[in-house]
C-alpha cells in the first residue's frame, strides 16, 4: 500500500520523474525487496493506481498517516500540483490540519 501510495503521489502531475522513481525504488530496496517485488513495482510504475484505490485501502488513522508520509516522501520538493495532491490526499484521509503539519515537519527533517 505504501509503495502504491508513493507511485500515485509521484504521478499526481501526470508524470513520474527520474528523481521520484529513484526515491520509490530506494524505499523498496530499504524494505529488503527482492526481484519479484521489484518487478511488481515496475508494473505499478507503468500503470499507477488512482487515489481512490489508495484511500479505500486505508483502514485506520495510523495507516492514513503512513500513506500520507509515504506520499510526501515520494514528491518531496515537488511541483505545485504535487503539493495540491498532498493537500487533497490529507483531506480524503481525514487527517486533521495539526497532524498534517506534524507529518510535514517529519519529512522536512529527513
């Protein structure tokens, strides 16, 4: 779910940049993924899921925060469209504004 969220966020502006792709693959590597998982992610990169699919898969507030963080990590320092996507995602995940600011601070500190 988190990798899919990253891919969907990276594609928010209609394209996944080389930098965004690198962040996603680095996250996959950090998770210890093998060749099969990498192949699945490559398929996902070729055909990103819509935000609605990601939001529907979130079952609780903790998962919502993780999805938001993963999405922000994928587009960190991105375009205005990326920032608008994150704002809309936060509202769809029902993240309170103060909690979103806390999560934004976590990413900025990385």
